[in-house]
C-alpha cells in the first residue's frame, strides 16, 4: 500500500460553488504516538478511543477561480482567525498532489469547537479531520470521481494525517489504530484503521471525563515535542515499548481485562511525559494539580476497587477513563474530590463514539 492509491482521477466536471459541513470528534490515545518521520509518519503505532462530545464543526464554502494560487480565509467561532492561516496553508500545500482541486477554488473555512481551544484536548485532531472530510466530500461530488464508503474514509484519514498526525484517528470509531503493526491486520502508517478485532462489551461506551486543569496555550507545542524525539536518548526503547504495549492490549480488549488495561494505559501516559522530561531541551507539561489528581485517582481505586484510571495527552489535563457501569460512582468522586483542581472547576463528561458526522451538504 502506497500514497499512490490516493492520487485522484482527472476531474471531468468542476462545479462553480457549493458548501459542506462536517463534525469531527477529538480522540484520546491509549497507546501514545510520539515521534515522527517523513511527512507526518509515525515512529510507533498508536490506538485511541474516538470521543463523542469533544468535537469540531467545520463548514467549507468554495467558489471557482481563475488563478492557481491556494486561496482561503479562515474563521474561528465567528471571527476571522489569521493566526491559523500558516498551518492551513501548509496543509493545503501538502495535500495538493492528492487533491488538485485546492488550486481551482477559493475557500472560506468556518470552524468552531465544543471545547476550549488549546486546552490539552486534541483540537488539531478534530479540526484537521473535519477540514479533510469537507474537502474529500467536495472531491467526491465531482463527476467522474468515485469513492466507496471505506475508500472515502481512508482518503479523508490519509489527508487529515498530513495536517495533524493524530487527526487520522478522528474519522471513525470507537477504537482506531494508526501505524503498521504485526498484530493488527491491515494497519498502516498512511491512515487510521478502525480496530478490526473483537472488543469486550465492558469497553463499549467507555467513559472519559476530561478534567480541565489548564486552559491556556501549551508552553511547548506537540510539533516541537515530536521533533525532540529525533535525538532523544531513549527514543528507540520508547518506540519498541509502544509497539509491545499494543501487542499486549489486543488480548486485553478481547477478554475485558480491566486491571491489565489500567496498567497499560497509565504506563503509556507516564511514558509519554517521561520522554518530555528527558528530552533536550527538557520540559514539563504537567501541572501540580495534574499530580494531585493522579494521586487521588490511585487512592480512590485502591480503597474502592473501582476500575477508574487516567491518561494524559501532551498537556496538563487529565482524562479520567472508566467503564459505563461505574459512571455514577466515579462522577460523584470527580465532583466531590477532583474538580477543586480544575480551572474554575470545569470538566467535560465525554464517552467513546462512532466517528465523524456529515451535518450539511450543498454540493
């Protein structure tokens, strides 16, 4: 499988204008991706839960034009957002060989999040996947371009990866694998693949309560963090660890082994941040309140026998994971003990979901 499969046929008909709207969710990785090569290719495989309530809604309106320059304007939550333009420009330049229609139209991109931007929730994942889905819909609407459901999702995932690596895991759900791995048939570095094996019912509708410890801009971007893995003294060991952890996770998901799941997920979260602590230059994205929450989760699990656990992305916020049948007990604990460590007491009650949704289509 190569990138060539995503090269388009020639366009036989180009509509003058139109618009399309997609809503794409964020995701939370269980096995973490940290380190890349080439153009947004992962150094290790990853797997994530697709979320439901943390999402980006994007409308792309397009108008045919005569020049071949990439032309767009970007609006975020109802206001012009020129600060996002460089990232969108890079994305459109990267996808142009696979979607030459980006040169044929001027675009208005209007986007909004259901969660705070730059809050440690993967807004780049949901944002880039929503944009890629809109553009893939436009391409599919052009006469002579045929895409099956699976082919459509694969291309949208492939394109979104060129904007944000983790975005390729936000097209489908509930569990998505990205990165070639011997234990996962069909897995590839090119796009995200819905987890193809049996999953125990305990992992259905898995809960993710996101504790917003810090809602500000991260002091170190994920892009910088990924790049620091190139010369990291523990990079090779980390990439092998992630691969081994994914192998361990396969039977755990099938059997519903929650203690083993907890061990893998928390180990992965701490390993991710260990890479930040030991890179050069080193940095810390956790906050004191992050550690307070982790210690209280460990204490609660020990005293109650709950199957609550935590994971972290590249930020200070804590994702509290637990099975649906413990929702009442865990939310009571969150409200009484953990919200005091959140910015303004804020948190998001989320749950694993099925993937992106087409909201409006005027093509």
